[in-house]
C-alpha cells in the first residue's frame, strides 16, 4: 500500500500474513517492481524492515524492574489480527508521560489495550481464517473497506464501537468462513476449558455415578476426597501460625484453637438460629475469599455476595432436604410451593442471577474462574444435598485451598500431607467421638454433623483469613 506525504514523497510498504518472514531479496524485488510500474524512476530516502506479531496469545513484558514500563507490542498495544497499533501506542505513551509529570503511578488510568473479550473473539476468528486459508484475506479486507465508511472501520479497529455499531460491520464480511471459524473456536475453547477444570470433571463424574444408580459409590468417592484433601487442607493450621517455618505444637496454639471451637459450640447451644446464621456467614466469606485469591483479586464488596450466592444455590435448590434440618436449629421451614413457570421460585431467581454472573465473567475476564464454580453448584442442584455440598467442598474449595497452601509454603504435596497427618488423625478422632455420641436418626445425624463441622472449621477459617491477608 501507499501512504503519501505530499505530491513528491510517499511511503510504499509491502506487507503480508505468514508464519515465516518473507526473504529480504524477494521483498525488495517485489517493491522495486511495484514502484517502477506505478511511479517510474524514484529516489529512495530510507528503507526499513520489521515483523509485527499477529497472535491472540498473551504477550507479557520480560522486564522485572518496576522502574521500567513496557510500551508498544510488549504492552499489548498491537491489534492481534491486523497489526493496527500506532494510534494506541501514541495514546499510551502520552498517558505514561502525563502520569510521570504529575507524580502519579505510571500505570494510573492506563487501560490495557484489546482486552475486550468480544474483540479478542473477533481477532481469533480472523487469525484462524488467515492461518488456514490466507487467500481469503484479500476478500475479507476488500469487503470491509468497500462496504463500511472509513471512520467506522477505524473506530472498530480501535475497539471503540459498541455491539449495535458492530453488527453492520460484521454483516459486511463473508459469512461462511467466519461461521466455520466461530464454531471451531468455540469447540476448541470449550474442550480446553473443560480439560483444565478438573473440579468440574470431578462433579460430572459424581453426577454420572448417581445417574447410573451408583449413589453409594458416589458417596464413597466424595468421602474419600474428604479424607485425602478435605480434612488435611484444614489440618495445616499449625503451620499457618508459624508461617510455614515449623509445626506449632505450643499450648497457646491448642488453647486458642480449642477455645474458638468451644466458642462456636457455645453459640449453637445458646441460640441455634444465630449459630446457623454465623456459620453460613463466615463459610460464605471463606469460600469466596479462596476463589478471589485463586483469581488474584483482592477481596471486595462482591466477595461476600459471591460466597452467599454459592451457599444459597447449594441450599435453596434442595429446599425439601434443607427443611428436614432447619427444625433442629430452631429455624422455621421454608416454603417451596411458590412456582415460577413451573419451577421453584428460589431456584429460578438463583438461576437468573447465575446467568448474570456468567455474563459478568465475559465482560470482566479476570473473573472467568467463577464459571467452573457455577457449573459445579448447578450440577449439584440435581444431586442430593450432601453430595452437592461435597463436590463443591472437596472437588473445588479444598483442592484450591490446598494448592494455595502448597504455593504459599513452597512445599510438595507429599510434604504437606505428612505435616497435616497428626492433625488429620485428630480431626478423625473428634469425628469418631461425635458419631458415637450423636442422636440417632439419619436427619438428626446430619443436622448434628453440620454443627460439628462448624465448630471444627471456625478456627480454620480464622487462620486462613490471616494467611490470605499476609499474601
């Protein structure tokens, strides 16, 4: 293409899409032939060559020095599918300079370019087409620039358009190759996400056991997970006290730990309804705190809301079973006769909220991990209550927390398991004493078990809160 400066000066550039650089001699011959054909004899003032990365992969700066800030390609200022970059790079440099002049953080209000998920989706489609059928590139760009006014095309390339403005732009492009690329992209990303979400596969496996009539096997499988990671992840609290330097077997630690457990038990004895409410509240915070840490997000106002949504979905999609437990906590049973289009009202509201949260993860990709949790708790809605809680607690929460502890202590799984073993055995001993003294009857058994679980988990939640805060 040709970019004229005035009547006598112009930039003439040869560019192409390819996985390998074009040989320099081949490029020079092609340029000379084009220039001779269109302009005759000329004088070349300057020439240069370069390669622009055309990739949807995340590009990060290699610099580890906080005093240095990446610009250009390393700062994500190149449009992956077109190489369109100059204007965005200028705006980015101006922002850095302004922040430096005002004495602010160099990253203040410095938006990372090309982060919108739908624009990343568009980029991936075009890159897939150009990779598999590069001969279609000419037709695609000719259609884009011939049917859409130039200002609108430029705003689209700058990712400053809204969805309504993008519809005519997308409709101007060849339909078949983009639909095929979209189907392939969605299939690839679906299987990639499922493959990487072992917690979802765990939930699916348990659900399949129940569906095939092997509910007892599903219970044993979840119980095995509780033994291997559910209890052990909470049996490392003695390491949290010493920040992982050594095991803490001091009298002060045991006194504090048992004191917190007895305090929670006393609350249940004094006011069971308050005990239940406090249990739900700190559990919601703890579960959400773990998820936000996994997403590398600081806890915020959304954190508790997310935790409450998770627990509400597990509980209120099993109202009939929940109502069996509530009288033991002196809480009135919940009505489940209110229907919405034939479905329980509470479940319908939670499902709509779930869709809203899923859409939020699309608009804000930093929260995309929540999609896996949504899948787990909604798979659990078709299972018995205890299994629903089990696949979330064991397959998601306990496993994630174990990984946080492994990274935080910089230790192998086998090492942590050995360090957790004495306290894991202690927890099983406590559980044994509880089961021996618990009131008979399946419903009463499990109602009391949650009281036991709340007392056992309360000091753990406190220790993990301190651990996450120190990270």
